[in-house]
C-alpha cells in the first residue's frame, strides 16, 4: 500500500491506475496516470486533479480566444 500525497489515505497503485483509466480512457488530453502522478496520488485525487487541470486549461484557452468564451467557467477555474 502507498499513502496518497493529497489525502494521506493508503491506496493500491494498480487500483488507482484502473480507476483513472476507466474515467479518462477516451480523453486523449488527460494523459496517463503513471506519466502524471507516478503513483503519488490515489485514483480519486488523481481524477480530481486532472479534471481541475483540464478545466483551468479550458479557461485559459477561453481568455486567449482559442475557445468560445464562458464567463462562468472562467470565473470558476481561474
């Protein structure tokens, strides 16, 4: 068992990989669990972190004019 760097709970890295793949397998821009977290975060925290990063990236793209602008999204994630 490994301790999550985010929530401090014990977790199994292979379970975290499986949970991450199940959620993000279709999203090419989400990356792979091992590339991003190297076993440091449990599945739940890794999913939360990736979702947050993607939402922040979209907000930046909106501000830069690369995506349709959504003020609510920008306010929430930047």
